[in-house]
C-alpha cells in the first residue's frame, strides 16, 4: 500500500509539470499596502492554552522543553539522514506566539501559532475525526459559502513538497508525520482571510490557500488550532500576500500573566527597516532564516570560539538561524562553554544549582545583574546586544538563570526571548534578503 501511494505521488508530480494548471495561483487582490496585528504569548491570559495554575518553575521548564523540541525538529529537517516521509514542519506544542484571524463567509475567528519556520498556514477543521474534546475556534468549512478544496493540478498543490501531498478524487491532500508518532492530515483549500488591526478595523486580504486539517493519530493534540507559516516558501502567509517584508516587536512581560502591552506583527508598509542589517546566508534553505554569526562578546571581551562553528556544513547541517518559534537561544557546545566560562569569571555573585539544562544561575537581585557585562552577538553587518531582561530569567525568589541553552546538535538558534525589545524586520525581496534589528521599547504604543 505504501508503495502504491508513493507511485501515485510521483505520477501526479510528473503530470502536474506537463499539464497546465487549471486554476490560478491564490493571490492577495486587495492592494493593501500593509497592516499590523497583535501577537498573543502562550502564557497570556488571552491565550487558548493559558494555564493559571502553572508556577514560574513550571513555565520555565515547559519553555526549555519547547526550545529543545524545536531544535530537534529543525535539525532533523536539515539532516540528510532524515527519511523524507517524516516531516517536522508543523508541531503543535512548541510554538510561542499566537495570531488571531478569521476565515470564511461568514468569518470564523481562529488562533494559530506564528512560525517563521513553517511554510503552510493551516487550521484545525470540523468534522474532527478524533474523539477527544474539540479545541475552541475550530473552523467548520461546511459553514462557509466561499470555502473551496483545491484540485491536485492547482499551482498551490504543486507548491507543496511532493512527499507531503497526495490526491484523492482529483483533490489535493497533505499528510504530516512527526518523530513523536503524531500524524496530521487534511485538505489543501482556499477561503477568504481577514485580520483585525489595532483600531478594530477588519483587513480583508482576499482568498488564500491553507490547510484544513481534520484528522490526527498518535499523541492527543492540545488546544492549539493551527500554524501561520512565515517562511520564504510559496505557500507561507507572507508569500501569498505578495509582501516582500514583515516584522515583529515582542514585549518583555510585565508579569507572569502578560498583562499590559502586547507584542505585534507587521506586514508590508508597516514593517519598516530600522536599525542594523544582517544579510541572510545566500543559498541557504528558504524554509529558515540563516544568519552569519561571526562571534560573541561578554562586555569588551570577545569569546575564544573556534572559527566557522556557526557556518552551515556542506551536508546542510548546522548554521545559525533566527526563529520566532524557539523560546530560548541555543548555542552549540563550543560556544556555550566559552560563554558560561566568560560570564562565570566576570560575575562575582553566589552561584546556585538549578536543574540540568539551566547551567548558570546566580543568587542575586535583578539590580545586581543589571550591573554585569552585556552579551553581544556579532552578526556579519550589525551587533545584537542583549538586555539583562532577555539574558536572565527569574526561576525562583532571589535566583536568576542564564536564559541561553546548550544546543544538543550542531545547529544554533536565536530564540524569541533574546529578540524581545527589538524591532525585527525581514526583507525577503529577491537579492536583498536580510534581517534588521533595532533596539526599541516594544511596549511603546508607537510600535
């Protein structure tokens, strides 16, 4: 049976090249210059997965787990040894920030994780074939008069990697299988999409292609309802909107429930290029945003790190990427050891053991840590200086830990905690691909 489906996949792939597409690419017909939307942190009381019973230690341990889960997924996708029928493109439990938007006619509001490492935007759909409790804000395509399944020979179906798609009765379906045993599948579809801006205005962006997921097997899914793909691949949200830039500004939380100012994401004309420019690595996988990390400093002292350890290897492994879905920054072992050594020598505060993964912790107040040297990431054309709020996490009363983790692979990732209070803008126009970093106060209403 598996061979039969593989034969069908290859057959339809070959036919789709030879036969002209019968339907046009899904495009953004509204000519909207740009817009901004709110991002909801998963720990916020507004989040569909908010759990008020979690302690600070619980939340941090969960964030550590998500960071390693994310690292494993991205590393596995880049590894040539990974069998291509296993996909790590979509994982429901390792995202950090949710977006809300509406699909269909009449519009139905859904939540989905904003993910710079995913290509396909998809949502959980009814009828959901599992017996467990359905998540709120699930989309029911039968209630939308503008919903349409996409045929196998549509350009959007061809934009999916061949090993992810298959055809049933001329319609395009996708299947995602993960290393933890979870499989999810659904129909590649199209419907009307709309967003809500700061002023409660509805931004109608027209019909977009998306995945309507109606089935899963393996581990039970949580309350998450989908993914917003923000990679450079054709089916991502930003690519379908025909924008060549987007940005986000993630606030530093004021308290454990993330009350107060919210983070935001910007598209098109709203995503200004501010601050220093870090060109993307040319020729890298367009699923992720690879940067050139030339070195790291603690204060004025540059760490002694072997040359080239942040480069992408010839087999595609390793490198340094910026990712919205990874919580904590992860550095490969050689760099992490050098960083911990430099901080230990520079900071004369009592050390505290706290768990296996948070390797450097201090008994101190935040005011004590604020006086310590800064950590600077030297990219190939600009520097990113970490603030103390994004360098250390309060794990218990009077205990602060370095919020950078040791990578368990050759891959290093700049996580979203270290991106807080930076206006991070992505230029994805061909020939100019770069990420811009501008240090700002993201809770300022002007952002």
